[in-house]
C-alpha cells in the first residue's frame, strides 16, 4: 500500500511502485483484517466516484429530457402562453382583504359593482383560448408526455437510491469479512453447540478445514440475517469487542441501513418499522413521517458515505486491536493511510473525525500519535481554524521529534523562514522527498508562493516540479503504435 514517508512511518513503502507487488498481495492474504479494511475503503471510494460522476451525468440526462419536453410545449401552447397566463393570473389576484369599515359603510375608494364587472370582463377578454380544444394539439401533448415518461427523467434519483443500497451492502461485506477473520484467528471460538454437521455432510466436505469453513459461513449467514444493530451487538457479545468508540456514528449508520430497507422492500415509503428503529432525533431532523417517500440527494448520500466509512474503520480497527494486539503497528499504518487519503481528497471534516478516533485508541508508538496530530492540524488549518491548530499542537510534547516534524510544526505555525531552514536540513537528512513537496497538503502554503519553483529546484536539482501524468505516457505509446500500424 502506497504511503508518503512523513505520514506512514514506512520509508520503504514510500519508495515502492504504484501497484501492489506480488509480495504485498501475499502479505494481504496472510492478514485478513488488513484485507477487509482495504477492500472496504476501496469499495466506498468507488461509490464516491459513482455518486460524483455517474449520478451527475444522470442529472444532466434528466435535465435534458425535461428541457426537450418544455420545448415541445411551444408549438402546442404558443411561445408566449405561459407568460401570458402568469400576467392574467397576477392581474386577477385581488389585494389581501383589508379591515371592514365600521358600521358597514362603503369605502370611498372601493370600486362600484359596475366597475368590478367591467374589470372581470377585461380579464376574460385577454385570456388565451385553450389549445387543448384543438384535437391535433391535444394528441401532440399526449405524445410529448408519453415520450418524456419513456425517457424517465428521474435517473439521478434512482442511481442515488441504488448508491444507498450499495453502501450498506459494502458495510455488510465488511461485517462478514471481520467475522471470517475472527474465526480464522480464533477457530476454537466457533460455537460448536449451535453448529453441527452430519456424517454425510462431513464426508461430502472432505476435510476438517473445509468443515470448519462451512460452519463459519453458516455463522456469518445467520449474523447477516439480523439487523445491523444486532450485528454490532454480536461483536460485543461473541468476539468481546468494546465498541464504545463506535457510538458517535452508530445511530446515523443504522438510519442509513433502515433507509436501504425501505428502498429495497417498500419503494422508499416510510413505514412503522422505520419509525420504530430510527433514532427519534434523526426522525425529527429528517422530517420523516409514515407514508412519505424518502429521497436521497447528494446532501444525504455523500455524508452517509462518510459516516459509513467512519463506522467501518472504527469497527475494523477495534476488532484488529482486540484480536491481534501484536499487530498494533500494522493497524496504525492502515489507519494513517486512510486518514492521509482523505486528506489528499480535501475531505477535511472526515479527516478530523478519523483523527479524533485515532487519538482515542492506543497507537503503537509516539511517532504514530504525532503523525495523527499533524494530520489533524493540517485539516484544521485548511478549514481556517488556526487557533485550534495552535491549541492542538501545544498539547503534544515535540522536544524529541525528528526533522520532518520540525518542518511540519513551522509550516503549521506560519513560520515560513524557519520552515524553509528546517526543510533544507530534512531534505539533506533524507527525511523529506520531492514527492512530499509536490503532493503533501502540509506544503500547500509554500506551493502558493512564487518562489516555490526556485526552492524546489534548489532542494531537488534535476527533479521535475510536476511529474507527467501516466495517462499521457500511455497515450503517447498508443499513438506510436497506431502510427506504426498505419505505416505498415
């Protein structure tokens, strides 16, 4: 897994290629917990692309269908029909009723009955004839409505509902992977009194390993048939994992799961089961009432993905640290990788939540804890919370930290001259590399300076300030191949 030196604590991995090597893949197979969390993060990353790109294209399709329909109304109703109807409607609306004069006397400025009748006649005269009285135009309208319905201008909404369903499917897959990982690590914990095999089934399976895998699959299936709330309780009762740190995200993820059930089983219509199982504050916040249809727009789906990621990372990390305490360093590395990827994506609020969780668990060593603090501080700085940056940094003892942390502290505190001096030392000590200056969000204030190109050239002579995209290189190879084919 790729990481930057400054944030992973793994210099070898920072210099590795952009694809996982065969050795790394074998290592992932040896560690099902790393694989489970890695797969979960990749699945949610793909879902973000789906919502951000594919659903957006669907919105453009919907908009085009509606625009085509409205354009087809011109020949039927006339180009000025809607504007004329709005004018007639506004002219016909009377002012708000005023207080009735005392003793029922007529107002001096009130129109007479004959004047009111005259105004009504004028209104009637400017009303356009009803185009639907024309059979040809009526049939044209019916065809236009039918054509619009066949093109379904609701693709964006359908895809976002599907994204909610996929989101919770990925979460269930994580639950299944974690249970498999638990019994792989602790096979003796399998509840033999609840799961049994006949002699014929044992013969069919062929070996004890296959029999155990079969029983674990049965256990997983039984857990997944329960509600997500009970799935969480399963981890507390059976593998004995303390999920207290999961509580801040639990209620909202459970709501997303219940919403998924509505989309799958009830066409998105709120029913009594949803109202009974969702937190009352969330019901009040969302305005959900029985019989209403719940839609999922971007302002729901995107935060739902964030919440699911937080809950999934917390669940996986807590399981990992409970079941394999000797792998705390690996668990730290996975967590720091996740935080850094979200930092690169500028999802700062999500980064702050992830770092708060990381600061709450017992990390393997002090350096990892400092990495998390710096990540947290970068997210705070990039959202304009400079006072909180100083408070956060002041709460940590930096007296014995390495040069890369000295650079980070100076940059975060806005001490640019000191940061550049420390940066020269860190580069000379091989603690900071060219790709750090190119990509590391820490250095964004320096990259915005006109002097940055000169500084980069001084620190890394011969290095390109911006690496050429791999896609361009691939296109160049493809173009050469096509050119050779044509010439032959």
